[in-house]
């Protein structure tokens, strides 16, 4: 198998660890912890977790990623921007009194990401789709989109870790390990090197 034929999982190995860290951070939270915000104009931990999931769905749907259309059918609240792009109305999906719904969306969109990384290959990264933004039409590659969502997950995961820390909640995996809990393979010490 050449590098071009390698599944994307080889390229994006470790994303599943960050996903697990997000779920572990959100799952035990109370409604008060999910809704807490350091200032009125800032998003809560629950809003950030919801935003991570729904951001994944919107952008993977644009690429027609495996499972994205079926997940999108579960969302009733969509809006269209001035460029004709569909977006989920995030505020129409309430932050529940428990973390169960947030964890559900993290898990199902995480599975969508994992299925994509298992199904697509390195050669598929160059495929493009049309996307209009601010009146300009772009040929957006799958590579650009996947990197956008990976960095989006990491950025907002960091915000969640910080906000939980501000509440005195320890999130070792997401905070101290930065969500990077996937270990490299152990060295074979019987061979030189």
C-alpha cells in the first residue's frame, strides 16, 4: 500500500484520543457546571461542547462525509446565510440539565469523523467542493476542511479545559494532557536503535 492509498486514520491518528478526552470532560458535569460562564458575553462549557459537535456536522456535511447526511436529518433547525450556505441554528438545540445529550452529539459526530478517517484515503484529501463565503466562490479541499475541524476541536477543547479549571474541576486528560491521550507504540527493546 502506498502512502496515497493509506486511510486517513494514519494521517490523523490521535484525533480519537482528543474525542475521548472531550467526552470524559463533559460526561460528569452538572447542569450548573455546563451553564456556567466566566462573563455574560462568553459561551458556557455546554454551549462550547454543542458547538464542537455541530461544527463537525456542518462542515463534514459540506464534504458529503460518510454518515453526515443521516445525522443532519436529525436536526430540525437550519438557517441559510447570505451566500446560500446552510448552518445549524445552535441555540435551537437546548443545553440539557444533564450532559447526556451533549455527550450523545459528541459521540455521534465523533463516530462520523472516525468513519470518514477509516473510509477515505490520503488521495481523497485533494477532492474539492464549492463553497461561497463573503460573495467569493472557493474550491475547498477535504484537507482544508478536515484540518479546520481538527483545529476547531482542539481550540474549543482548550476553552472547555480552561473554563472547567476556573470552576475548580480537574480534567486531567483534556487539561494536563491537552486531549492527547493516544500513546505511541512501545519500542521493541530487543532490536537496536
